[in-house]
C-alpha cells in the first residue's frame, strides 16, 4: 500500500513526538542549568547550535523551558543567551504547533480540554493579536499552549512572529537572571549590579500581564479559567 503525502507527514510528526517525549521523560530528573552547562561545554563552537536544538526539543517534550533560558544567560550572556533561547523556544513552539495541526489533533484536544474552546474563540475574534496576548499573559502553560494553538485557524507565519516577538521580554528577563547568577558567583561589584537589574526586570515582567489587561479592549480571562 502506497502512503500519500499527508499520511506520511502525519506519521513522521507522530514519530517525532513519541521520540522527543521519550527523550524528555528520560532526562527530566537530571535537567538543571548546571547540568546543561556541563553538557554543552563539550561542544565547543557548536554549543549555541546544540543549545538551540536542545531547547526546541524540550519545548516539544514538555520540559521546562525556564531552565534552558537561565542556562542561556550563564553560558552565552544576556544578549546572545536571549537570542538563542528565543530561537530555540520559537522553533520548538512551531514544531509542536505543526504536530497538533497535522499529526495529533485528537490527542491535543483531549489534553487541552475546555481551554481549547477559549483559544478557538480568541483566535477567531482577534487573530495574531490573541497569540501575542497569551504569550505576554501566562494564561496557559507554555508547552501545552504551543500544541493547542495548532488546532486554531491562525496561520503559521503570524503564529511564529507573534510568538518570537512577544516572548522576548520574558526571555530577556530570565536570561539576565542566569547572567546575574554567573556574575554573582564570579564576585565583584558587577555581580551586585547584575542582580539588581535582574530584580528590576522580573518586576517588569510580573507587571506586564496587568498592563496588557488594562490596554486590551476586550476582557482577558484569568489564568486557569475555562471557557
């Protein structure tokens, strides 16, 4: 029996999902910024590329991206650490989106439950702006949101662009936390300054959801509220 292109794509995406979930389950207990640093040290100049691919895989496998973002600040500094984290997270979010849209829609619908209808209505009403809002306001777990948005009508490119841009504030803040920790370990006045900046950035990120709710014309539901 000859498989058509759509069936082949579906099977390939499902196989990728199963593989990454298995890898994520295997490494979940050993994942930490320090473990990532030790592992990436062995890759030399390829470390940024490996970091991006590992971050993308983690997003698909439901592993905590925050650990990777903080590790990015430790390894690559606040600027490149933010850039590599954003690229990795966006690639992973896009892969999860495509898996849901073309390979595992029933599984994703079962995982998201009542929240799926909330996303469907939001995207239908506001398009890419809704994606931007839910990236800035943590209404849903990041990894699950990536899959759930694949079941909406949002186009791939608007999804990717809104994801990359609107994750940037949080990515920079938590990358700076990792950078500040590395500076503090190194000692000196720069470490204290970096920690103070990190506290300020985290405060801004914490205030951002309130600001978004105020400027948004239509109500944004509270985190955890089902449709």
